[in-house]
C-alpha cells in the first residue's frame, strides 16, 4: 500500500542548539503547542485524524503518557495514540507506521509528530538490590547514549571513524563536505529564508515553561556554526588516531516537526486543496550494519528502498540524508558512485542540528519542498540511527 502526504500539511520549528532558547520546555507539551497552532493555520481540524503517532527519544516528565497526552493537548483526546522510538530514524519509522496502520484498516488520515529536547537530559537511577551495599547504577539519558553503545561497546563518533577507515575517507575531505553543506544551507536562508518559510513559521514565539506567556522568538535555526576553513584545518580528531573532528559532526539540538499522512490521493487533495502537488510514498528500506559501523547503514537501507520501488539511483532526482557525520554522505556517495556535492540541497542535519526524533521528519519535508520547486520528481531520504541501523524512504512529488 502506498501512502500520501497532503502538500503543505507539515511543519518544523527552527532547531536550537542544546541549552539554547528551547531548553526550558517539555518537548511533549511544546510539540503539541506548535502542532495546535500549525493545524489551525492550515484550517485542519484534529477531528479529521483517525490515528496519531508520536515519536520521542529523550524522556521528559510525563513520557509514560507521551502519545495520548500529545493527542489530547491538540484536541484529539479520543484517539489512542501510540509512541515510537527508533532513535534518529524515528521520522521515517513514524511514516512507515502510519501507512502500516492504514493498511490494517485503522483509519485513512493520520498525524505523525515528533519532539525531542536534548537539553537538560534526565539523569536516571536504576536500583540494584543485590548490588554491593544495595547501590544502584545511574545513566545520563542523552550524553551516555552518545558515548556508549552497550552492544558495539563504543561511542557514536567511533562508528564514524570505523566507516572512514573502511572507505578511506580522510579529514580533509570531511571538512570539504562540511563547507559544501554549509553553502547549501545558505541557499535555504536566501531571500529572507524563502525556502524555509515554505514549511517553517516565519517567526516562532517561544513560550515560558507553563505556556502562559511569550518569553522570546526564533526566526531561524540557532546554534549553526560559521564555516572557517583555516580554523577547521587546525582541529585534531576527537578520537586519537581517527579522522573525525568536531567540525565533521552535527550538534545536539531541540525542536519538533509533524506531518499529515493519508491513505488515498483523494484525501490528500481534499486537505491540501486542488492544484497542489501530489506526494506519494513509494517504498521503505530498513537495515542494520556490522557492529560499530552506523554511518554505513543507510547504504543498505537505501538499496532496499530503491529495489522495492523498482528504481535505480539514477532515477532519483533529489537525495536528502540525516548525516550526523560528514562521513555518512561520503561513504554513501562512493557506494552508489554519485557526487556527494549534489545531495542535501538547502541544508541537512549536519548543519542545522540534531534533536533526534524530529530530524528525519524535517529532512523529508525539505526533500518534498526541493522536489516541488523543481516541478516534481522522485526523491530519496536516508539516515542512520543508533544501534548501527538505518531507514530510507522513496517518495514522488507530481
């Protein structure tokens, strides 16, 4: 079964580097706060939805109730919403789940949303009654997850160095890609952010923690680092003997994004309005790489999605990736024998940051808008996730 996305029935907040302007907000409440406003702006009633699925990777107060709480906050309190977490691949997983629910007859119109706050991550204490003196163990939910995979026994940056070694990717090429991605991101900011305003509020009002008053505004992503090639050249690899520097990887962030999904093209047209582009989901791919090689996993996921769609890489008009490391795009381009300079037009998570759950949703939204600007075409989104996994999505805008 193919699914459809009503053109324009999606949004993303700007992303703020962790400990920035969004650090004080419960990500569930904030995602609902934004969704309620964006649905109203599009004249979409919450009563339209048959199903809601919420994605979250960083626990917040109330996370046990996250999905039904989110649904109730936007005015859909009768829907039994579900919670999804596939780390950085949560966005495409949400899309796959929505289409799966529809194929089972569980509705014809869905809302998928994700919000995460890497700022002020929870510090969790796990009791160990039979431990020495009954002392338990603790976990920093965000930072410890970055630093240690309990299966691969290493940090995420180590997986990037492993892939760099496999493909012979040097630091200089990684920095060259970062410079290119930053240039592409500047295209999204041109003409007073004309590209971003296609899916992002022109100005986001930031509420206080109780959502009672406005305490600030955001009219762009905050925390994007300026590119300085000379300074980048002086950076040492994060891991001694490796190739990945701090410049060659993304930064943790806060934000949210959402998307409406329908079972039929007629329903999508009803929501978006006549004469708007039709967005069809053609295929998904899911994959897991060798232990400790996370940035290479999208290669397998993309190959699977393309095969299921009956397409080759040459049939794809635009490619968008979740690229937490510059290594991701270089390895992918080499595997498919394409030029990495030609993918990720208008930016990517390497530049605008990574709040985890919403990252893939924003990437797919930007892919749709890029295809719409070129008059239609077929696009591929791919991205890795914790546990050496990845997902890919092939979609067509016509």
